C-alpha cells in the first residue's frame, strides 16, 4: 500500500520555477513600456518653449503636460500593484510567490525614479 507524502511547503528558493520566470518577464515588459512612455513624453514636451504655437499646443497645455509627466509613474505604479496582487494569489495557491514580490518592489522603485522626471516636464506650468 502506497503512502502519500504531504505537500512540501516553503518558498523553494534557488529552484527554477515558471512563476519566477513570469514575474521577471512581467517586470521587464512593464519597465520597457513605462520607460518608452517617459522617453516619448520627454521628446514631445521638449518642443514646448514657453511661447506655444498652434502646431505644438497639443502637448504644451498644463493638463497635457501633467498627463505626459505622470504617465510613466502611473504605468509603473499600476504594474507594481498588479505584481503585489499576483504575489498574494500565488502565495494563496502555495506557489513560489517571492518572484512576484521582488517584481512588485522593483517596479515601485522604478516608479519613484521616473517620478523624479515629473517636475522637469510640468515645471513651467507650476509657476503660473
């Protein structure tokens, strides 16, 4: 008669796991999307020189510059929160959760770094 072994618990550090690969892939893609948005927004806003013309007024208004400045940090924050949600879901399923936790903290750190670029993008409208 065979005996069943109890399910092994633990975080399985050092072992390859599909959840860890998924977390790394998610963090890399989210970072690339956020940084790409930041670069495009910076290039778009760089055309604003104080005196706006009709051609570049789409990006030079106060609300538009604010949205362009806060877009990359919002992408990073949303991605980080999603990674923390996945951490909880994988933990509840007794899977390898620590990869998602690391992805969440990495994305929150990148959010703080991209947040430092916001005053440069919306700076001229803050003085008004």
